[in-house]
């Protein structure tokens, strides 16, 4: 399950501590799944095993302030080839693990098969990811409901590996001006820029080196802005960032149409054209990444997070209480 590091200009927990949250997310996902499946196999789903949100919130705050004032200066090092989990004091481990239980799958019915249970678990974990990608302990952003229904966002988060960092239409602040990028995937070994061409099923996109492409939908034809414009702009911005921060990761560019066709008669350096015919094989290959999270991957993600624009508001006490009631 890819980690949703940044969603548009929403506040993200990964902005607060990129060293902590990726490994915590992987651990949390595994622990809660093991706990869920044991309860399901025992047939013992009831409210007694669900943590109370208010108790967990207090523990999370204790963990936060404990780390703020009492954290050991030696938190662990970033290895050049692999990412090692941060060393924590024994007290911090207890607090952090307990606070992590603020994600509890809400079992509203008893699934009949393990696959059904897994789908329900991952669906709720997706909503939990949106929470992490739009709030911290002290701040919160308003989430557009469209992201709850965004099929591509669900596909990327639910089906890609845990060691992938996803930036979904992030907004960077460059020279005091906001610039919205498209989709970025930061893998342990490369950065992938993705521009999506979405229309009606079976639409055909006829590409060229011009500023506009032609979209054919049945008998209708319409000019659309060439996706190469956004793709090249993303590449240009990223090249500046990785050069400045001395980041050694190659950039790969992808134009994606999951439900249509792309016809690009020419050739374009370092750009893949993935349409409905190529998508299954391309996505299967994308999911196959045995490499663990790496130092250079974290360095690239942090460099981008340092430039993001964030819109959020302070989580006042009454807002937290209201959120707990709603959840």
C-alpha cells in the first residue's frame, strides 16, 4: 500500500516527521491486520477490542511531548543503501505503539471470507491514509469529498507497495508563486512523473509535438492541451531540486490513459505512453519492487516537502471532540 505523503496543499503528518511516519505506517498496517484477522477467525468481533478515540488522543499527545522534550539526540542514522528504523527509548516505543491504535477497523458486519475481510480492512485503511494526509496532532485541512471517490487515488494507494511515496497533485511554492504538479511516485530507485489523460471510455488521444493534442470521442473531435507541457514542467522543476540537493535518482515520465487509447506517431525521449492496452502489464511491473526504502528516496521526498504549500487550520479542542463524535 503506497504511502500518501502529500495530497494537494493539505497538511500531512509526513511533513512533520518524514523519518518516523513511513516505518510507523508499515508497522501499524501489519499489526492491525494481524489483530483483525485473529479476531475474525475467533468470531469475536465486539466493541470490547476497539480502543476509545479520546484515550488514544491523550496517549498520542503524551508521545508527542515526550519526544519533543525528552528525545535522545541520537535518533538513528540514515544508511546510504537502506532505511533503518529510528531507535527509540523503551518508553517512547510503548507510547508510540499505543498511540498508533487510533486506527481501528470498524467491523460493521462479519465478512464471510478472508478476501472480503481484507477488502474491508484496506478500504478503511485508505480512509485512514486520507486522515494522515490531511491532519497532524495540531493542524487539519479540509478534504474535498472527491478524493474519497477518486478511483485512481485508491488504485495507487491500495495496490502499490508500502515502500512507494505518493505525491498526488502537490502544490509547490516556487518564487512565491503556487505551482500545481501532477502525480509523483518516489520509488527507492527512481522518481516517476505521471500525467493522466482521462475521458470517456475508448476515447483516442492523438499526440504530436504541437502544444495541443486531438481527442476523439466517437464522432466528436476536440483539441486538448498536450500532456507533454505538464510533464516537461514537472521534470524541469524536479531536475532543479535534485541538482540543488545532490539527489541521485533518475526521473521517468509517463502519460497515462487507463480507459482510452494514445496514438503518438513520433518518439519522445524518456517518456512512456501507457493506455488501456498497456496499463495492466505496466501496472503489474510497477508493483514489482523488492527494494526496501532508501536514503536517497527519503532525501528526495523531504526536498519536495520543503517546498510544498500548505493550507490548514489549528485543531482547537472543540474541533477534535467533534471529529471524535463523527468518527
